[in-house]
């Protein structure tokens, strides 16, 4: 049921041309060609979507009011389509979700948690960061006036921690980063000056390399990484410089290269270099659901809440969706439209009878969902700032909690504070999800106390969301492999009769809001082309 | 006139003990001793100052209401001292100074500039960043309720630029950082796997090193830094991953190792690793002078403004300071007190007859002042965000402007925007200072347009502060060398009869607000001890 007319073979795009250059001449030629056309690192987002020429009186039924559904509702209505949205929850946003004091959440199995946070405090159980290159998210934030503030991913004064290294004592990120960099620079400088790289770099380049290593690794004049003011200006001083009498600094002693390497803590050094965590990274002021609330202000009037889809049918005239009201109950109801954009997570959609062809059916069933748990912990005071001078950012550990994330707002706040006390994936996430919520919280406090002993006295209350127990997603995001993508991705995204799918699962940016938006914008662009190709 | 009683030789502090261990056993033993005492990386700031036991009815005359003078006035009054402050300007804050629309500034030579910025926009001609370990600044911000927001120093999407490399085309920080790291990792992995490091690391460590280099440098399974999804997740893609159909990413091609090394742009890779620029770095919401205004609210009633000190005398009973009113004119006036804390910059103090001993006289004359220029440029729109997706942070260049700094607040703002269009030191600063202000601005626009062509069409107005022409400092900060410190620093800081000096120049953290505060806190602590030792 795929519609080949959507990809007319007669025209060749700039991108196709470049792909051909790349295949013929190798990637370097392709790179140069692209650079000369100004395309390198261009985002996939092409700016505000243009759905020109009217909607030909067509209607679209959208299933799910997460970002994919909400942005489609917003843009399709603007383009003239008749739009209705069915949403399982009583709010817009889906996984773009923020928990605040007084919020109730009931998970699969019936356990209900009431968030006990103080006013102004929150956690985002779902997405919590916006990279600078997630341009669709940023553009809608701008359009809707959602205020942004920096999300600190790497904090040089937070900790990296291994239960197996340094006697289990957390190390400041700063010290491991400086010492790893310094030792790498010293080792490579040694190899370079002993002419052991002759075949890899020219003599002119070797000379520059030595300069670079000294500069970057804080090496001394003999290319050594040693205790001195230069290295202490990276890793911190034994005694910091001060003012007045007795203020001279005392350098600190770098760790031995073997200690740094055997600790495994170098693993955390690449986090801030990853494009999704590079500066400048953002969060909305007040919680991620400020984006959801902004969408709700725009398209809330189109949404029927508490609507659980039980069946999706289509024929060559229309799509018919059967649903029940989860609050009011009563007999199943039906909604119809010319087209349907279904953004229901595949984990849920796979359990709903859906009249699509075998290829899309197979694709829907091909994608398992990631397990993940997030735990918010409220403490009586912001001890991480007051005692340890940690402002925002993350501590990393090899304990199951993986991460402690400090709030990136209200710095120096005098009241209580909320940490993200754990963010688990994989086996640990399954284990934590299997526990009752209170037990998940208790364990997160127990682990965290090994890094911050203050946990024990200062803990106030907590809340734990295990995504495999969230009734409307049954997991946190679609988990593609190269193999499942090759076999199923295009079939998942292609229009099937009058039905199209969208969401982070129908993107190459899984688990990110940007994936949901780009997936949906791509789908409605194709839908609009389809309507106009008739 | 130094008072040896302030450093009683009979007692030995923990720090002195550690210094002795260090001298006897070498720095490694000292480090271990310190670590076991919990002292490593402790800040010099020891928490709120304690000036207990009353002021014995003593009075202190403070010269200068910059941070050093203001904090002394605040703490000494609290301790019971009678305090008066003479200040040359009509405001508290000194170099902690923010220029906004409507502000007038007249420099040495008579040129007057009126700031033409739109409401809410500003530049800080002086300090503009607060490191996480500048605990005195942070503590007073907290005490006075000065709100803080992150200052982005390193922005992976901003540029690094050399007129001599890549045809003068700016490169994204992200690409140079990824490629430098990747090539360094590949070169060292090659040396390691060819057993060329045998003597530097053990076989067990070499194995860990290879793992670390792959992880950190984004090397492939053969320890190569090549074009693939892994390296593009650092440096960016040729085509970024998207959503829906046709969304597969296309990796970008790393630069050749020689191009990266010869560009010299690796020099900018260490900036974010320097302790003063490491995350989390702050700025006050609304401008650095929010700290000055907070001090002014606390101690403004103690300050006599527009008071130019012309003479400082002392005898064994009191200090007498002669000053003139720069606005009202009239005959010179005198103020007296039991003690004087003088925070006047040495560049100015050296020209004021001051009755201190030859050692302090020599110290005052020993410290030249740094040249520096900052230029604020207002543009008609925030094109760096709108066109180039640069949110906060800095672009670095080898042109005289050195830096373009993007605002770290009001992200996505729709009105005009102000950049720091240049921050010059050394010879370039002297050259720029010698130009009339309008010419400094014009040149900054001309240079900046080589990085942002939008400058030409979007420039609105600008203001330029050359610190050597600021009448009340004649330079931006004291410029110590190891030699001048050894000869003069202790003499500068030691009490001379009834006179003590304080300010960033009397600290080991020159040019930073923390230096001014710590210097002053140390001075008044010694003054208080002196009063109580009588």
C-alpha cells in the first residue's frame, strides 16, 4: 500500500546528487562538494513547515496528543485541514511530562504515587534536555514563548564514582579529566619526541603536535604532567590561591597514570563531547512540560481526552477509529476522517487491531521498547550546593542509579531541593521497575548515600517512574537495531492506505522529542503532498 | 612598620604543618597528608568571617567602594567598628560595573560615550563571570539574594577562527574539538599497540589505555578515527538524523590530522578545562553590577561619593585623609580614623602622597597595570541565534578582537541583542585604547564581520571601554610577576602603622572579584586581631 508517487524518480535533489558524488568519489570528495554547497552539519529541520495550497476539505484524525500528535494537529489545522485528536491521558504532552507536588500517578499493576514535592520543585520523568541542534523543538519553544535556561550536563565539580576504584571514594570530575588529559598528552609527547610517529605525521606536524599537547595537556617545559601551578589550574590546588598574607597557592599532586586508567572513570570524559550533550544544552524554565502546556494552549480544543483507542479500520473512503472513554465508561464510540495519523507508541499499538498491510504490521511488531526508570528525590536542603559547591550538572557512578542530577535552576535556593536520584537503563531498570515504588525510592537513597552521606539525614520524599509500567507507553522509547531498521523502518513510515504513523519510534532520533517532531512533520508533509497529488 | 605580632610564631596551624611536611618529604607525602586531613582542593575562603569580641570603639576609614572596600565596610560595621567610606565615583562597585542604555561614561582625555542599548541589554566592562570555586563571591551573592544564571564559556556550536587556517573560514568548535581529540587518540593508540610505550605504562595499563582511547576519541574497532556515525556523534553529521522517510544520517568527514595541527585552533581546546572557566560558571541575572547594587543597599549610607583622595597621612594616633569633592568642588576636606583600609588601585595610589614606609612605597610602585579593552555591540536582531544557532558562549579568533561573546540570557529574544564584540589584552589593547571610542567600535565591527557577515547590515550601536583610560583605575588589574611578588607582595599586604591595603592587587587571584574580596577579608581579619592584641 506504499505510494511510490511520493518519491518521484524523475527529479534529483541536491542531497541525492551529493550521495552519488559520495558513492563515486569517496566520502572526502563528497565532503568537499557538500562544504562548497554549504550543507555540512545542516540540521534535518528545514525551518517552518509549508503546507501550501489548501486542504481540499480533507479531515485528519490524530491518535495521541504527545509531541508528534500535537505538532501535526497544530500545523494541519493551520493548513486548513479538519482535525480531531484522541488522547488516552487527560493532558497534552505524552512523555513530555513533569511531576510536581500533588500530582498523582497510577502505574500498571495499580500502585499509585502522589508527588510530595514542595511548590516550584519537579522532576521530568521523560525528556529533560534540549540539544542546541534539535532545531524543531527549539523553534516551537520560540514560537510559543517557552523560556529556556541552560541544562548543565558536565559539571567539573561534580563527581565520577566507581565502587571499584579509589576505595569507592567519589572523585571530582575535574581531577579525573585533568589527569587523564595530562597523562595522554605526556605519553603521546614522549612517543612523538622519540620519533615513533614518523609514519603517521610529518616532522612539521610533529612539531605542532608537541606544542598542542603541551598547551592542551598542561605539560611542563619537558612535556611532563607534574604537580605545579599549571596542572593545578586544571585539577584544582592543594591550597587555592587567596588574598592578603599567606595567600600563595600550593599545587596538588596528580594521580598516577595507572590509577587513572585502572579506575575506568575515563569513561565519563566523553559525555560532554557527544553532540546531544554538548554545550549549549537547554531545559525549559519550570519543567519540560512547559512545551506540552504550550501545545495544549494551541490545540487543546481539538483534543478528546481520556480516549482509549481499541480498533483502527480503513477502507478506500475513510478511516474509522473505535475508542472508549476511560473515565465516563459507556459503549465504544467511533471517530472517522479521510486520513489518520497514528502516534501511539508501537508497544501499545501492537496490541490494538489495526487494519494495515502486512509490511506495516510486521514493522509495528519489530520494535521492542527500552526499559528505563527515573527517580526524583526531595531533600530538606540543597546540601550539594551548601556543603559540596556542586551547582547543577551530573554525578556519574557504576552503581545501578547511574547518575545523580542536580537541579539547574534556583541556584542558592534556601528551601528544599529535588535531585534526579537515579536514571536506570537495561537490566537495572527492569529490576527497579519490578519493585514497589517506595522500595525503588528507598534503594536510590541507599545507593546515593554512598556518594552523598547527607542523603540519610536530609531525605524527605521521593517518586519513581518505571517506564515499562507506564500504561500508555509500556516502555520509554523504541529500541531499533541496524537489522530491524534495514528490514522495517521504511515500511513503518510509509503511508499505508489512509494511515500514517509518526513519533520518536518513526525517526532516527529515538527517545528524543526532536525525533517525534521531525517524524510528524515529515509525515504530514507527505500526507499533504498525497492530498495534492490526487 | 610591619607588625610581627600578627603572625605569632608560637602556634602552628594545620597549613603550616602541611607546608613543613611538604618541604621535608616532597609534595607527594604532603598530598597524602593533606588528603587524609580532608584538605585537598579546599578553597581559601573559610566561610563567613568572624570578627568577634567587639571593636573597642575603633574607627576605620575605607578608601574606595569597590568590592574590597564594600565588603570591609559591611563586615567591620557588623563587628562594631565606626566606618566611613570615601569613593571617587557616584556609585558602589568600582570595576564591578555594568553599562546600560542611557549610561554616560567619560574617559581620560575627555571623550564621553552614551550607551545606546535597548532596555534590558547591557555589557559588563569589568568582571563578567563567577567560577564555582569563587566561594566568597558566591557566598555574598547568596547572602544578598543576587540571582545567578549559567555563563556559557565553551559553546560547541560557536566558532574557532584563524585568519591563517581553512582559508580564514571559521570552524565550529565541535569539529576541531572532535578531530583533535580523535587524532590524538588514534596516534597514541597506534604507539600503544605497537608496544612503544612499554616503559611508561604496564601491559595491564596499556590495555586499559587502548579501551580509554577508543571510548574517548570515538575510534573505530581498529582504533582509527574515521568518517562514521560514532565520530559524527561528536563532530556533527553531513546530514543529521531525522524523522520519517529519508531520515537516515550521513556521516561527515573528519579533517586530516595535519590540517588540525597546522591550524593552531587546538589552542582553544583547553579553555573549558581551566579551573576559572570550568562548568558550572555563573553570571548574575541582569548584569554583574547586581552585586555592586546589593553592596550599595547594605553600605551605601556609609559612603561619601565623588570624593577624590589627594593625600594620606598617619601618625601614632590616627590616619588623616585629604580629599576633594569632584562635583561640588571647594576646598580640600579631611577625614580621620583610627585605621585606614585603602583599596585604591596601585596605579592611582602611586600618584597620591601616602605616608607609609619605604617597603610599602616600593611595593605600590612595583606593580604595573594590565591594559584591556571591552567593546559592546548592539545589533538589530539576534542573528547568531536565528541564523547560526549559537546560544551563548564564545567564539575565539586570532584577530585583535580575540573573542565574540554571545549573551547568556534571554535566549530566543525577539528584539535587539548585544554582543561582547571584542576583549583585548596587551599590545592590541593599547592600540585600541589609543583610538577614539567610535573608531574602536568601528574596527570591532569590521573584524567581527569576517566571522559574522551579518554584522555589516545588522549593526546598531556600540560602546568601548579602554581600561587604561578609566580615570579611577588607569588599567584593568595589577600585573604581578613571580619576581615582583617575591620582592613586594608581602610588603604590600602587611599593615603599615595604621594603614592596610586591599583589593585584587593584594591577592593571588588578580583581576577577579574573588581576589578583591579575599584580600579585604584577610586584611580586616588581621586588623581586628591587631585591635585585640593591644
